């Protein structure tokens, strides 16, 4: 079992390395070179997201001889100085005052552009929370309260970011408007399954997912409308902005699928990618994984990727990967072979915890029980972090510097031999 656990950790590390933002941007710059300003113009760089620092470092190394003004906005865990750039550390997943100051700095920087300038946006997951720029009439506190409601409400990332961009000056193409008349080229590292550019970081450099009326419909469908701050309700009841979204050039440089392919290549001939779209309710995702395990046959490494959703019903701590791992542990007994299951966020952080996810096996439930706790009760309270802590099954890596959604790895031992009866 320890060999399987060590292998699962190794394959997870392979997945995270495959999403290395600096390497991905270097490859993209070879295919789509950095735009250069017209004579007399300057280059403006805005890097936003959990991978903003390494992306900015990579880009700025290619800018020799060009006058550059750069702002980098990332989460606290990934922040460090970047030569030639102004770095802002901000709150994630709930926006905070530092994020609001960073958003204002971005708007101020872009407010001085001309048609001779060029703007390069470096975008990665996490940008939705990191640069809050609430629309008129909505306070940062109300924006933060709305974010907490969305995170607990069971919305998928598309629905969540539809609401976020409907309440933002920068999202849903707002960065393009702020940069006008300067052209914008964006290099984007995707944390969204399906790589819809409108959804990644709430679409800073693309047209919106939908209208404010669409956002309201999503909130009503999930029973969240009545709980919103009144200022947010009023903002979503207003007509959409009449100004058009300027055109931008968007280049996708990396994705979750590339991570899964790297895991598959490292797993050898007994591996298979079962799903690159493991989304929706975390309980249903666990059922999908357990069903795949029971039908695996001779396969020894089952790989999944996606981003599930947890609906909070209790007061415990955890995240979608920790809860998924715990749910799989509860549903897997009787498989008839050794197994280890790992679910981890490629950013190294799962929900508001210090863990990237969980790594469980057939002994997880007994270890929780031996501590005197009840795994079922902990799960009902959304307390997967405590459950996995008691089992010694937290996956803790620290920040990875990237973010391309989640990876799940299920390793299986050989099937147990069935007695012949002779």
C-alpha cells in the first residue's frame, strides 16, 4: 500500500510540473511572439492569477530593450518580488482590500495607454477574486459577502463567474475597455474544464458569459437570490453596459488536459484517462470514480480531471478534493483489490485549508474510527479536513505556483484471485 501511495504522490507531482506556467508561456511565445509597441509607445504588462509571478518573470526576461510597466497580482501564498514589476498580494477565494487596491492600480496603469502602446495580459486561475473592482453601488464588503454565498451555494464555475463578471468593472472584457485604445494580447493558463476563455478568471479579456439577467436567473435557480446584499440585487437588476467590448488576442497556453496526458505518459501501459470533465456534485463524482474502479479490469492507473462542486450544509472545514477523497473512501470497500485514491488541486490548495486535497486507501475509515471519530458524521458536517487529518490522509504540498483545476489518480493493485473451488 505504501508503494501505491508513493506512486500516487509522484504522479500528482508530474501533473503539477506539466502545468508549469513559465515553461508553458515560453512555448507559447515561440508560436505567438510578444507584441511590440509602435514607435514612441510602451509595453504594459498585467499579470493576474495564482500563476502570475512565474508568468511575469518569464515574460519580462524577453523584453530587453523595450520600456515596460508591469503589475503582478497574485494570492498571498504565491507572492514574491519580481524584478521590473509592482507586485500585489491579495485575498483568495474571497476578495479583500488588498485586491481592491490592486484592481485600482491596474485601472490606473491602463488609463494612461495610447494607440501606440501594447498591453500584454498574463491570466491564470484565481483572477476572479484577486482583482475585485465592484460596479457602482456595490461595496467591497457586499462583493465579499456575495463571493462567500457563491462558494457555498453549489454553483459550477461557469455560473459563479457569470455572477462575478456581472458585478465587476474589469471582468467580462472590462480589462479590454480599460486598456483601450491600446491593443491587448492575453496569454491564458486555463483552470476551467473545457477551456472556455469567458470563464477563466471571469473573462478579463473576452466578452461576458451572459447578461445580468442571466446571472440573476442562475442565482434564483440555486435559491440564492434572496440572500444577496440589496446593493447586489439592485446592480443585477440594472441594464447591461451599452459600450461594446473591444477585440483582443487570446492565446491558450496550458490546461488540465495537458496534466492528465502527462500523468498517463508517466503511468506506463496500464494507465487510462477515464474522464477529463469530472464536474458537478462531489457525491456524484465519487460514484463515477467508484464505478470506474469496479469496471477497471486489468487497468492499474485510472486518471480523472475536473472541478467538482460542494454544497455546504455543515460548519466544518474542507474543500472539494478532500471531500471527494473521503466520499470515495466510504464507497470503495469490497473492491477486491488494493487501491489508493488521490484528489488534489494543482494549485496546492483546496478550499480555505492548508491542504491540496486528500490521499486515501482501504484503511482510511478504520484509522478515523480508531481516533474515536465518525467519518459519516464528519462528512455530513462538511468536515473532511478533520476526517483526513485523523486518518493521516491529507495531501499537503504548499503552493505550486500554478492552477489548472484538479487531478484525481486512482491506483489499483492486481485483482484478487477467485478460489477455483477444486
